[in-house]
C-alpha cells in the first residue's frame, strides 16, 4: 500500500498567504481599536492565530496519496476528513505554479469533481511535485478509455511504488495555439478592467481627509479647471495602466492544446496557471467582443464548463482563445471544438426590428432613471454628470438591440447573440447541453405579438440563462418547438 505524503514545507507559505487574503478585514478592525489597548492586543492575538497558527496546523494535518484507482486526501484538525476521488469522477485538474516554486519543481494542485462546493474544489494540494499532476492525468485517461469502465491498472503497475513518479501519457497533441506578443498587447490594451479599478480609485479619493483636498483646491484656485481635468485624466490613466498590466501578466505566454479529449490551457507570468478540462464537460461556447475590441476586430473564445475551475478567468469561464482576429476565428477555433461552425453564421432569424428597438432603450433608461433623479435632487451641482448617465444608458439600449440575433445553424445546434454592458456575446449551444427553454410573454406583449426567449445551460454548479428579448412570437415559438422535437 502506498504511504500517504505531506505537501512540501513551501506549501505552508501558500496556506498563510491564502489566510491573509481571506482575513484582510481583521487588519482594518485592529487599526480601529488602536486607542483601546486591551482590545488592540486581543485583536493582534486573533490575527496571529488566523494567519499563522491555524494555517500551520492545517498544513501539518493534511496528507495525500495517489493510487492507480483514485486520489485520496486526508485533512482536518478537530474533525478528520477522508476524501476518496476516483479518476472517472474528476472533472478538471488545475495547476498553479508561482515563480518561487518553479526552481523546486513544485506547484499548487486543485482537483474538482461535479459534487464540489461552489467555494472550493475537492482537493487543494499546495506545493507538490510537478510530476504528480502528470501521473494523475495518465491515470485519468486510463479510467476514461478503459473498455470495461474501470481504470486500466495493468499499464501502470510498475509505477505503483511511488505516487510522485511521472507516468508518460500516450495521447498526442492534435491542435495547438499560442498567443503572440502583438496580439496579447492588443488584448490587454482593450481590457475593460479599468472600470472597476477606476471606481476603487474614486472610493479611495473619497476617503482622503477633506482638509487635504480643500487645501489643494485653495492653493490651485487660479488653475481650478486645469486641476480638475488633469486629475480626472490622471485617475483614468492610472486605472487603465493597472488593468493593462493585470491582463498582460495574467495572460502572458497563453497556450492552449487539445490532447486526446482534454483541453489544456496555460498562462501567467508570476504564476503559471494550467487547467485541464475534458471536452465532454463543455456546455457551450461563448465568443465575446467588447466595444473596444470591435474597433480592433479581435474576439475572445471561452468555454462554459460544468465546473468552477476557471472561476478566476474572464467572466468566470475558461478562455481558450484570448484574442483572435475576427477574420480568422472560424479557422482557428474549430480544431479545438469540432462542433463549432467553420464560417460566420447568419444570425438574422432571431432579431429585434427597428420599431422594437425602443423597448430595449426604454428598459435601459428605466433602470437608471430613479437613481439619477434621486442623486440629482441631493447633489444638484452634479446634475450634468448624472445626465451623462442617461445618455450612456440610451446608447447601451440601442447597442443591445442591434446585437440581438440568433438562429439554428445546424439541425442540432442553436446560436444566440446578445449585447450586454457594451459587449457582444455569441453563444453556440448543442441541443444535448441545453437544460431547458422558456418563453415569457406579458399581457401587454401578447397584444403586440412579442415574446422573450430564455435558454438555460449549466454553468459551473449553477445555471446560465441566455435571454433574447422582444422577439416576434413566431420566432421564439419556432425555437421552442425545435427543442421539444429534438431532445
């Protein structure tokens, strides 16, 4: 019987770092108690327990064992847990290698099955040998391809004496793509991640003591407009540079390969993040393009998985092609997912005609009208800025109406296109992966012969609802009838 092992001592650093990330709010609480010595001391004691003692205890009590049939993980301090994970139940294997682990040939390993909790995978092994994931992948392939449905242990008997010994997989790479630096720069340049960063910077500004800002404004009264405009531009530039660097570092040397029936992506500069997911877990394909990338004619391809392995990716979905020229998309993508079309499909069957676009514009305006009116009442000197929000909402409604489209591109494939938050998204949905189709029609819509079409697919452990609004009733009914006849 194989002996259970502990993770490398460097894994303790990862446990401590994770504890700091989860308990950052404790530091804020402590600094609010600096004038109360007793509570201040107790607060620091709690921090030491939370980010040092508890992670150390958890690391010391965790062990793992890899056998030809399953991965076993033992954990728990006061209550011991024993996880037995057969290879046939594993959905995704995720590998994360920080730069300081690379010289020691170590990495962080995440193993996930369909029954995992939304917030964490079944197993997280910090700082294990890089050969361990290769061994698990080979055993997984044996479990999947065995004609009897059981893992094929005959070919791996010789390596059963050590769970860290590499086992060479026989599958070959049938498709491969690596992003070049020029395309990566375009991808990072057009990231919309600067918007949340901009909001964070504005929130920080609001926390600056008011006497500081008043002094600054008083000293620059004669340059008030210049200071105001220059400060706004500086904040936007800082947010954009931050988003650019964040995206560039995350997708540095992005690489995707199809090996057998497994998709494998790898990316990252300081942390190399590798995700392996089986093709059969793909629920849908999403092709997305924000408004900036529409100007540069580049698109991003993602897969919606029945797992949370890509929860840190763009929109929580696994990116397989970060930035592909629009003209090359249907040449580059189909080798990885064979059921994708090989040409740009016609999505005109489901659309919002000119006289119905007003409904989407009206809805976008209604969402912001009450908050803008309330804010304008309490802050009348900002009324011009609030009016700009209404203008943005108006054009967002028109954008959503123009991007709405869809249709049946094969007898068993549905394509739907939406426009949401200045991003065009096209979904490719095999009928076998569609969980349900729903039609919504209010009493007012019935008089005008309109319907909403909602198609539901699995997304992680949750549901992804794709909705096309204000379609003609016969258009939506046609898709509903197709689904009933095909499933």
